[in-house]
């Protein structure tokens, strides 16, 4: 069974928020839209976004780590947002495992947003329905798009290629390989939600210096010695030998 | 549970679709974008997958272009300040463009006919310096500044005067092959998307990223090692590393000897007027018009005597002291470098920078060992300028990247000289895995443009007798009046800032207000928020713009502001010219300005209109063409006096730097049929050809021309043939800068010719050190650092560019207000908590703002995002918007002039070499604010909405095709 998902590589995410607004612009004018904004030019602007980036600090100076952390619906294999929905608007597709909201059935009761431990669900204050990442289901099957562009908008936009897209149930897919090779992990596995999106952790590259690398026969300083020296004064063995 | 679906999540809404490729302008990166319209509104902006710069990616700003295009902050009508209204009160009436042009034509014609320097043109972060600079030159005013002096001219000048190129769009790190990248003083940057793409691949390939920065944000988050450093002390680090590399022999001798002036012998006779200059051979028949006669001398190791530089078979000593046949004591440049860094031990640097001495030494070892032992050998044959054929190109895979954290200090020029020397002794210039130039660089040291040298260069009704901005090579190139003072309003190219290659926009208003060096009449400000974040001493500058003399006239009589949006500066205009957005116009990203070249060859690009202009917006370029034509400036006028160009696109197609030169704004598809590039006759179909080609022209240099270009005969000849440069001679790296020494000798009174006024001698002598040296910042030296112990900085966030994006409904949901980020120890010390209101105070002023604790900042530094804070009502935001009520501007704490000191009463707060604005030198203290504090300070009178602006909606539901019909009240 196919399970489409995103991999977020925290090793290269620089927190630029390209994924945040490219998702917004794609989806607000698409079948998942519109995505409204309240107080767009006033105090405390707030709007519907499917993907948000938060930045965390870990540890204490000078050993602080800064982590940029994008998060959108993780398209769980056991999505808690589905069974709680009173109208059946919240559903998971058999075809590819994408979790969606049927806006025509949704009554905006928000039960799903209480059930989701990841905060992936938002109500759109003006359309009065619950909204979330659709994994750009309207792009990935669209044959009018070039094949290379049949991907979520966020994946295409990401300048560091920190977002990868594929089938985590296909052992040969790029995403599955990355999860295996790089220790890809799920968020809050203790909730039993089996999120399909995985995160790749940080990897640090170090250089080891060997002491003898600092002392070399080909040291350029050797070339700064004059090639010939003046004769020395005083007694030398050569002058004083008896044979 | 699955449902029987009614709502179809895959079906695209109906509508007529149109797609066009153009170039983004949400920042100065200039990514290629593909814009999809649905029912004539913008539906989607994506990175153009076929564009060489960004290859399909796009950042947060680029992806939010829709909200820029449809922002209620747009100006749509020309406006004139109402009769009797006070400047700054936003009392405007609509006028026609005809009237606006008549007003400007009359005023500017009068100025041009009487005293052209009374007109000053200041442009901000536009990308039109090719046009605005050329226009100003034609008009005949010396008072043209683009943003560089305000921004990072130190980065340009410090490196250009050393290696003939610099970072950003002039060159950069070759991350495809580097193994170690050291990134210093870099937050977001305007070559941002390509850097992001390359950084990711670099890290995934096992590259090691070290970030040197007082703050760990943005890119530094993914660094393998973060090295916190005290602001303004980076040169201490570079010089200590250089010292360690020399002491351990980890420098690339083979590279330095041939490709730099390291072996060249310097006159060490203090009594000589040539002290500190290279000794040179007399040459018979010196080549006429030669840039570098290459008649400096080496001391040959094999024959133990002085020979001409680069003599075949000779090998210079880089160290030692020698005596020339005529008795002159000499030392090689490298020996002088070694001596000058002797005092810069790692222990000394630890005290200055806060970085442990062992770390400094380890960094030096990592750099040196990777450079030496992980060499790359590319099988590319090339011929050097001395006729030697090489079978391969060597690379030492240590790369660097640096930005404003180094530049925006008064010691920034020498710091960047220090970095350039470090990069050079590691042997990484224009080599794989190191630093690589981008066309039109490398250029000669220094590049050829020069300003006029005296007041005779400014004459009524005459183009300027030189370029408006340039690169002085000696005191004779300065732009001085009869009293040895500045001709320019901003005092650029004077003894106060001799190498001010980009001008000093940050002082223009203050100088004009004070009438020092003289009063002006008209200031035209384009895309520069001078009454806000593009000024220091913002409150003072706003007062100066409003200040009147004893006759009741404004001290700066006439202000014209051209902008697309309702910025803080617009309120102060006497005449407002509404500019188009980037989706509504033609633009050129030109080789004559800052193109988007790749390492392997020149690239330039254009913008074409995707949607029609809103209201009566007119592209500023067309405004200049119209004005230039009305004023009959030579570039815009035929010999018979008739108008030469209808509009900007026609100008771009047909303009040549000189009649018949074949060099114009755009390099691609020149020649009658578009068959030539770089140089060729105007092609009437040039714009069409760009449009068909993703709006971009790219040329790939032959592989043998792509590296070692400073000394690559094939490349240099190609560059000369294609008119990038005049010369095809080698551009030897200046480890030792003889150019700086000329200025120093003048200050010491040893050099005949122009010399600085006595009160500036000591300053010029100290700072025009031919070798990089460490000094504390000027402001730091004049501050009571017991009282103001902290450094305060700003950084650019990745989701906003300058003050450009608060009118953007989506981007402001990422940054609606800024905090002052401080280490928690400051809270402990001064009794405030995370999220409390605090005062931040310098000797110049104070602000009240919200504190945010952070462990990702070195404890002696506090920082905020730049330009997120706004003035009340600006950008068509409501009066209670977070930007003005919680956000704040650090600029209020920074002065554009230093306190009185022995150099003068009103010396610019800038680098004494280049006039670079010293934004990050300011020292501050913090303390808790009142318990009932609930908004930031200072506050300003609310800016009124202007005629022609649309109303703010209370909510948006953007759906392209329905936006202007839908929406709420």
C-alpha cells in the first residue's frame, strides 16, 4: 500500500520559511482554498497556514544549538483526527494514505484539532471548515504539469532541498532510503499515531588533526633559508686534525 | 474511516490561465520566476526550473509576491504636497504626470544651468545603478549615491583592492568542491537562494561548515561548529590565524610567489619619499597604456640577487632582508606581513574576540591542513600570463563567505583586507574549492572608473567630467576642491573617506541640512527609506527634513520621492512619484551594474511586465528617460535636439556606452540578428529574445578560461576582446597594498603631490596601513564602554528584505514585530524577565522594546531583526499594528556622526578608508522599563493614508480571479 509523505531534513533546514508561503500561495487559489487572513494589515495578523516553521534553541551558551523546525500534517497511518470526526469529513485515502478534509461535509466543530497531537489542524475562520496540508494532492496527479513538478509546492520551493517527497512504504524509494541511512524519526511515537512524515536528524562533520601534519619536510619555511652560508670564525676540527 | 467524497480535493478551479517568466525582485537575489495568472490575477509564483540561478527554488519572499502586488500600501498617483501644508504631515493632492514632469523639468533645468551639484540623486536597494548612475553623470551632478556606502562597500572595496573581486554577485565560495567552509558575519544575504542550494549539497557531501558570528541564527543553525565572537573583532581572529599559518608554514608558497606580490621587494628606507613602495626596475620603452608594468623586483633564491619580478627560472625569497645594489634596504612584502602579524598571537586574539586561543590555533590548523593536504587537481590545461602552460588547475578546498557582519564597522575595510590576505595565503583565489570570481570580475586593482578630480569636473549644462563613483588609485584621483576639501555633498572621495567607492548616502541629508560642505536644492530619493531604516539618527533626520531656515524656507528646499509603496519617507516628499512593482515593468540586471553571473561565465537577465501597471504607476526608469529627454541630456537626445528614446525598453535596446562601442545594458543577443554577445550592434529584437529564453542570457566560458582568471591569459584576452576590461594583463593579488601606502606617504608628508589637511594626517596615516592591522572601532574608542558595555546589532531575517515587506499580509505573519534578543544573564543582572519591556540606550539615544532571552547569542551582544519595526500608520498598517506598537527601530540609537574628536566636529560615523556606515559599532546598555510599559518608544505621529491608496481590508481570502471582486469591507 502506498503511503505518500514528506521527509524534513533538519540537517539542512535554515528556517527561511519558503515552504510556509509557497504552500499558502499555491493552496489559497486552489481546491484547498481560499486560506483566509484576519487582521492582514492590523494588530495581531493571523491566518490559515498548512505549514509553519518554528525555531528552537537547545542547550546553553556557548554550546547552544539552534534548530529550525517546519511542521505540517504528518499524514499519520493511524490518524486520530479521522475517527473523532462526527460527519466523516476527515478521511484517509486508501490510494496513497493522504489524510484530507471534505469541506462539504465539515461542520467546523474542531474535534479533529483537539485529537491531533501535532497541532496540524486549523479552522479557517471565514470558510468555517477545518483545513490542513493536502500533500498538494491537486499537483501530484495533475498530468498537465511537467512530471518533475508533480510534487508539493513546498518541496519544489525549498531552497536547501530540505523537504523530500515520496512513498515511505516503498523500500526502494529515495525517502525510505534516507530514513534508513540517516536515522529518520517520527515525532512523538508514544502517541501511537504512526506519522508518515519523518525528520532527518542533524549530522556534524568534524576534522581530525594529527600532530605530525603540522611538522613537514616540505614545509615552505625551509625555502626561506639562504642556500649558502658565510664561513664561520674560530676553531674547527678540520683545521686542527693531525692526519 | 473513509468517506464517499463530495468535495474534490484534486480539481483545479476554472479560469483562463496565462504563464510568463520573469525575474523576482523581492530581494536582490534576482531568481528566475514563473508567474501564473488566472483570470488576470496572480495565481502562483514559482521558481523557474530552467533558470540557472535558482533552478526552480524560491524563498518565502518570492513566494509571497502576490501579497506585495495587491498590497493596500501601493501608491498609484503622482502627488504634490498641498500649498501651505507642512512637510511630513502627509497633506497631498493628486496631480497628473504631466504636471509632475513639468515641475521636475523646470526645477532640474534651472539647477543644471546654474550649479548642477545642487541636485542629488539617492537610490536605495534598486538594481538600476547602470541607469541612475549614467543619468546622474549625464546631468552633471557629482552627488549620486547608491546604497553601497550605507550597506557593505567595505566588503566590495576591501576585497577588490586585494584580489580584484569580492563576494555576493561578484564572486563566492565554490561549494561544489570545497571541503571546509568558514562563514563569517553572515545572516541572510542577497545571493540567498543559490547559497542555500549549495550549502545543502555541501553539507550532504560531508563538507564542514564553521560559522563565526555573535549570533547563532539562520545558516548558523546548520553549522557543524558555531564560534561566537565579539562584534568588530573579526580581524583579530584573521590576523592571529594568519600569524599561525605563517609560523607553522601552512601557507601556499607556490601560489603566493607567482600569483601575488608576496615576493616583491619593498623599500624600507624611512627617509626616502618611496618608503614603503616597491622598488622598480627602470625599463626601456615602457609599454604605453600598460596597467601594470610588472617591473617590481624579487630577490632570487638561486642567484642571491635582485631580479625582475616573475623572471623565468627565478624563485623569490618571501622572507628576509636584503640590500639593493644602490644601498636601498628592502624586504619582500611577505616578510613585512610576517612582521606585522607578529604581535597578533592567539592569546592576544582571545582577549579581543572572546574565542579561546586553542580554538584559534585549531582553526588555523584545520584551514591550513585541508588546504595543503586535500588538494584538488582538475585536468584542465591553461596558459598563464607569463606564457607558461599548465596541465591542470589546482584547488585548495577551503572556502569562505562573509557579509555585513564584517563590513558594517569602522574597521571593516582592514578586516576584509585581513580576510582577503588569509584567503590568499591559503591559495584559494579563483581556484576549485576556494573562492571563484563571477563576470565582470576579476577586474584590475583598482578598477578603472574614476570620478573627476576637481571642481572643474562639475559645470553647468555639461555631463560630469568623470564617473559619479569610482576607485581611486592615489591621492591624485580624489575629488577635491581648491581648499583640499570635498566636492561631493556626502564628502566622498575626500581625505575623510578617500576610497568611498559607493558614496556615503547615510550622511547626505545631514550634510544638506547643515549646508556642510554646501547647501543643495533638490534631493531625489528612489526606493530608499531615508526617513526610517536607511538612516542613522532617524528621529534627527526626520526633523532635519522638516527644518526651516530663518526665512521660513526648508533647509532642503525640494524633496522628490519615487516609491511603489507608502514608506515612512513618502510623508516627507514634496512630490511623490508612484513606481510600478516588479511584476509590472521592464528591468535589466546588467553587466554594467550587478549581474547574476555564475562562476563559469557571465549571466544577465531582465524583467518583463506580467500584469499592467496599477493606477497611474509609472516605472521609475521611464520617468528618468522622460526627464532626461526633457532636459535634453546628451545620452537621451539626438544631435538635432530631438528625443532619442521613447521609453526604457527602447533605451535599453539602443543605448551604447559610446556611439558604436557595441556595449549596452544587456549582453545577450546583440548584433543585427542577435548572434553576438557582450559586444555587438543593437538588436531590435533583443527583448523578445530574452523573453523567449526565460528572461536570462548565460554564457559558459570554455573550461580552460574558468579558473585562475587573474592570471589566465586565455580568459584575460577573451575578457578584453569582449570588452569587459581594457587590459589583458595579470591581476596580481595585493598582499601588500602599495595603493594604501601612497595615501599613507601623503599623510606623512613624504610624498609630493596632494596631501591631507593637517587635522586628518594622523587618521589617514594610521588607517591607510598597506598591511591589514587590528584597531578598535572609532565609535568604540569614543564611547564610555563602562557605561555602555554591550554591542547592539541587527540582522536581516530570511522572510523580509529591508523595510519592504510589512505591507505584505503573508510575510508579516512571520515577522510582525521584533524583539531585542539578549542573553539571560542580562536579565539576571538588570532585573528583567523574558518578554519584559526594556530600555536600550546608547550615548545617542534610547528605545523601549521587548526583550527575548536567547542562549544563541554571545552575552556581550544584543540583537534584533532589522527594519521589521515601522512608524505608526506607515505601509498602510493600522495605528495599533504590532510593527509600530511593539516593533522598534534600532537606528534611533546610532548616530551618523562621531562625537567631536581631533579629526573634526562632524566626522561621519564610518570607516575612514571607505566611508562605510558603521552600523554595528554602537555600544549600549539595557535596563528594565516601567511596569506599566505597553508599547515601544519612540512613537511618531500616525501617517495618513494618501490619495490613490486603497483601503485596508479587515480580512483577506485571496483566490486569484476573485480577489478584487470578493473580499470584505
